[in-house]
C-alpha cells in the first residue's frame, strides 16, 4: 500500500496527543527532503499550523490502526490513583523521571513490532478474502456460461431432430397424400388450377382453366400480367398472345382467324382470358 499518511505526536492544548494526517499536510524545508521518523515538523490541521513529531509513516489504515491501539492503551492505564506523598530529593526526582522516560521508550519500541505484525496479519486476511471473492465470482460466471452452452446445445439438438423428421421420405409421401385429399374435397377450383400450373411442362403455366393441357411460357404470362396491370386493350393483349403461341408466320398467312381458332385451341384459351379482361375492366 502507498505510504501517504503519518502518525504525529503533538501538543493539543498542552496535552500530548496522537493524530493521523496526510503527508502533504506536513511542511518540509526542501521538496526533495524525505519525511523521517522521530523528527519534528510543522504540519497543517484545521487551517492552523502546529508542531509535532512523526512516529509512523504508512497507509491511512495502518496509521489509524496504531492510533486506535495507542488510545486503547492510554484508556487502560491506571489514572487518578492516590499516591502517598513522600519527600524526595531533587536528584531522586530527576532519576525517577529519567527512569520513567527510559521505560516509556522501551514500551514504545516493544509495542510497534507487535502492532506491525497484527496489521500485516490483518492485511493477509483481507487479501485472502479478496481472492476468495474473486474465485466465487469467476465460478459464477463459468456456471452461467455453461448454462448458456447447454441451452444452445439443446436447441441445436431439437433443430436436428426436426430436420431429420422433414428429411423422412415416408413423412413427405404421407403429407403429399393428405394434401391431395384436402385439395380434392375442400379446395376450390382456383386452388386446383394453381396445382395444374405445376405440371410436367417445365417453365410453363396453364393458359386457362377451361383448356386443360394448354400451356404458355412463364415469360409470356409475365408479359400479359404487366399489360393487364397497365390496362392495355384486350384485343392488343390477344394479338400478343396469339403471335407468341403460334409463331409460324406462314401458318398465319395461309389461314384466316376462324380457321386458326379451330385448329389451335391455345388461341381459344387466350381468347378466354381476353373475354375475362373485357368483362372486368
């Protein structure tokens, strides 16, 4: 973790207290100067400047952890006990103060490694918890992916079974027979005519339902449909069909209209279309 905080000992209203502040709030004489432990520095706190001694440098969590420890130690120390007054010399007083100072320094030096160890242990546990959380998240993602893949496989299996069913020739044969029966008893004449259009003549279509077996090309049928949509004259449409159905010029030259119609039933079928156009235009 980044060491951006410091634990500082300072005089707060003539009482020594610890405080956690940002390193940036500590004033250094030089920008390149490094912050040192047990050194006195000026620092900023609540828009005022104070002087204090740096006791610890580290992350915010680390500094606050040791501050909490020091405060709890301070609360548990015996305070307010009555002490029997005895007369002591100035040398004895100085010696006791000196011994007390030495003992305090020993206690501080012994406490810091313990706090450091506790904090490192806490960090290890936090790291383990984080890794376990990441593992659980990864397992959940893998389970969701596995579920999606299973659903895809099931869908593909169903499609494959459906394809196999439609590839069954026996099924097709039965469906065809059923369709014929439906067309036979339920279908209209127009429906039957549509079926007739799909005869043995490839690319051919029935000219008129009253003239079975008489076909014209799909190309001619498309031309006629365009002419009808453009509301061309029925006589013009008939002449176009007649020239396409009987394309031999010599036959036309040797025969009249009546003879051609009697000889070529295709022309009668074409005339039936034109009568229909004349009646409904």
